[in-house]
C-alpha cells in the first residue's frame, strides 16, 4: 500500500490519510476551510466542553459548525463524567450532521485535567472506558433500530485521542487504548508525549508503532506529534505503520502542509507555495472568519495567523510589525496589496 491511501472510520470512507487535528483556539470553521481547500482529508473541531453543551452555552455550539467545503468532519468533546458526556454526544448529533465524535483524553492543560477530563482519563482507564462506552451508547440510541435485536445502521463512530501517560513513571497508553477498544471506539489517535511533557521535548514514535501492533488492525490508529513538514509525515507513516497522520502545530499558519505532503507522498517531491498564494489564502481565511464572527474579532484573531502566512516574504520584518496593529480588513489590504499586486 502506498503511504497516501484511503481510510475508513466505522462507516466513514475518507479519500486520504492526512488529517487536521483539533487545535484549541485555532481550528475554527475558517481555518478548517482553508485546510480542506489545500488537501486535508478529515478535520476536527477544536475541543468542545461537554458541560457547556449540556448547560446550553450558545458560544460553545458555534464551535461545532461545519465549514461549507467540509465533506466529513469530527466534533471533539471533552469531559470526565460519563452521563454528561452521553448527554453532550446527543446534543452534538442533534445540532450537527458531523460524521464522527472524538473524545479528548489527552489535553494536558491544568484547568481541563482537574475536572477529570483530558489527560486525566489516560491515567484512569476505568473511567475512560465508562466515558467512551457512554458516548458510544448515546450514538447507537440516536439511530432507530431496523429490526428488533439488530444493531442500528449508520451509527456515528466514536474515536478517542490519548497520550502516552501521565508522566514518565506512569506510562498508561496501553491500558487506555485497551479500555477505548473494549468500550467500542472506532479509531484511536495517540500523541506519544506524557501529560507532564505538555508540548515540550520529543514525542516517542516507538510507542505509536507498539500501539499499531497491539491494535492489530481491529480499528485504525492515527499518529500525532512532531509533524512540522511533509517529510515528517512520510517518516511517521513509514516508521510506525499508523493509518493516518494528524497535523496540529505544523498546520498552524501553514494549511499548505496538506497539499505539500500529498504531493510528496504521491510524487516524491513538492514545490514551495509562492508568497502571493500564501497571502491570498490568509485573506480567504480572514473573510470567512469575519463572516462567521465579526470583522473586529476576525482581524484580531488573524494577527497571529498572518504573522505565520507572511514568513519567507521579503522585507517580512516591517510587514509583521504592521500586522500587530491591523484592526480592519482594510488595514490588512494596506499591508499586503502591494505584494498581491491586485
């Protein structure tokens, strides 16, 4: 099998195996849209609080919207209470037509962990099992059974993202993965860093390889961690045998990594994206984000993103100095129109 290939998650058929990870504060509708435009095969929302959903927080619901060009996407939810997670899953299915629900069992942020969610679940396989089982059950109940005694058809698959463990002395990925499998997860993503590492140091791809061996093809395994250029994705696929790779920080400000990686995996090479294409993509993201939220919010949010889009552009220093003061779409045009040569 070639490195770039189709992937199935439950009843979902995806054309390729290059995914956009759920990135808090970044993977909104606008960013996911430009990633899909550049070749992302599957995308995840930023993580959504189960508690907030159950409490009918309208702002939380906006995080779950589908981008207009997303043929398939997953809503990621987090929480530590099985009953609340089941209720949240039901709300996700009622409010969206997402193809998949993903459960975050890896976030290392203290305010998430202290609630029993995120990485706290990776070190508590029993609770992880109960959480996943509750969400899987909620998804099954949402689909009417065709005949009594038969499993309902077209059940929304539930996937799980885990870390390698809590700390180096408490590596629990194997127990966490087994709990997810036993509870009915349709795929497992692993970011092989511990909670204690956060996003520092290096991810241990050998753990990823071991997980692939342990799962033995029962469900697909996806890899995340230290994917910053197309060559990293090729290396992860070759060295670990994962079914798909999931770009997170490597895609931030660089949605072209999907296009470049697809080219590398299928032709053996890729061409750098020209500066004008980078900036035009930034404007497409800006316009989409402004339509989804407001011009004020979009322009403030896009400061950090345009900072990334402008990397490699001649005379980039003064441009990035100007970006931090941009407050309107017109401000961005004043900064970049000369480069774009409209």
